[in-house]
């Protein structure tokens, strides 16, 4: 089990916060504010939006990190970084705070859902997964509302509870949690939703059906704009998609070891590879 290894038990836990919407996003402020109730918070977050970057890292460009006073009002030390969410966690662990090991890494709160297959494209989850790769308990939080002024006020109790439980009980090794919250207001009806509870789920077998809009720029040159549609044939009531669409917080334990063990068996049994 990955439990916080604190030399001084009276010390407040150290919580590293990052995100992919950038350090000025509303969602990260909500997360930072909540985490200050649980421990000492440090922030390393991108200086620009990095949604959809997946687990990208910066290797062919200089990486810049600057101290930021954006969370000074909360007494929180923060850095803004020119790189991706994964870069931010690496920078925190191996450079900016190299003498301090976080007890918890949290990312978000993302403006938009990261259920199902979206985890692979998600910058929010890449920060959490990078934390898990570094051997730290880690959680990515997302709200199913893309609006930049999205209302996060209903998620605070669950944010605190899930982070608190992770700090207290740890997580099995090499696992990060993908947590998604239902939007405060229903997209179609605009009716306020109340969260019914939290469910531990599996990732729904859904995908993006991509469509490219062909457009023309002011100089008459053609360009493309990705405009995908989320398609979910998986109606399982044990999925993250079902949970968030039915008023529950979804918690999916994720792993970065993507080995498909049944694939090993199949290839060994069915293929004829010259050895
Ligand atoms: Mn995002």
C-alpha cells in the first residue's frame, strides 16, 4: 500500500495540485481552496490551457517555470510552467520541491468530463497518472461542465471526502483515481441536480466518433477543426458514464500498465513466431 510516510505525524500532509486548464482556471482555484483544509498545498500548473495533451512531455523546447502569486491570498506557494501537466508533476517532484515528497497529488478540477476513453486524451488525468508513476497517491478530478464559469460549489464535500480517504487509507501501488462529478445544472433542462452519492466504477467502453469540419481562413486557405461526438454503446450500470449521468460521483481506479494479459496468451497460443 502507498501510505504517506511522514517522519513527523503531527505535520500536515503536503498536497501537490496541478491541472490542464491552466493556473488561472476557476477549477484549480476550487481545488486549491478545498485542499488547504486538509494540508499544506503547493501548486505547479501550466501557464496556458493544455487540455487534450494526454501524457505529452516537453523534450524539444525549453521548459520554463516561474513563481506565481496567484494563490497568495490562500497562503499557497505556486509556480506556473510553460509545459504540459505531466511536465508540471515531474518539475515539482524532481526540481522545484525536490527535497519534499508530496503525500498526495491532485489534478483539476477539470472543466469538462474525463470519463471513459477520454482519460487517454486527458491532461488532467496525465498529471494524476504521473504522480502514480512517481509512486505517489494521486487523484484527477473533473466536472461534467465545460463552461469556463462552471459552478463547482456542489462538489466540495466529495472533493474533501475522497482526498481525505486517500490520505488516510492510501491507494494500492501504481493506481490513480479518475473522479468525475455531475454538472450542477442539467445541460438540457437547466434544472439543478443534487449529487446522490459516490460510486466506484469501471471505465465505460465508449469512444469519440470524430468529424472534421472543413473551414476557410480569412486568406482563403482551408483548415480543419475537430468536432467529435461521444458515442457510448456501453449501458452498464457499473460504469463511470452511468454514474455521472444518474447523479453520482464516479471513482475509477486506473493503472498505467496497459499490458493486455489475455493478448499475451492469445499471441503465444495462436501465432507462429520464429524464435
Ligand atoms: Mn481541461
